[in-house]
C-alpha cells in the first residue's frame, strides 16, 4: 500500500462516499457532465492559443521612417437627416399578464 493521498484504500473510501451521497444512478450523469465541461474548457484554451498565434506581431516604427497618419474624411450631414430620431414605444407586462404600451412624449405628440 502507498503512503500518498492517492493510495488505493483512500480511493475506495472516496468512491464509497460518493455512491452513498449521490446514489449509483446519478454518478454517470455527473461524470458525463464533467467530461463535457472539460472538453469545452480544452477547446476554449486551444482557441485562445490559436488566436494568439494568428494575431500579427506589432511592428515598431523606426525613427528614420516617420509614421503617416491619415485623417478620416467626414461627410457633411444633410439638414433632413440631422433631425433626432423619435424614441420607440416600449411594451411592459404586469404580474397579471396585461400588456401596456408606453409611448414616449415628444414635442410633436405633446398635447395641452
């Protein structure tokens, strides 16, 4: 018998405790769920490594070649498009399942 934590007698005791706590019918479900979680975790870690390898390494600009920065071209906004968009109506449902439509108040719809 080994003296470590993973000695066969220790593993048998742990297995018996798991069967007593969860029942024999639940253990395969837990094992399957754990396996699926480990596969997902492994694929995500591999995806992170692939992303790091695919990312281009940044190239430092040398002092002899100054970096050229292009300014974005901003088109003028026509006056008709400059009007603010009207807020959308919102639908709320209360605890009884009744729905209410809330119309926003704008200067065009405001009535006195």
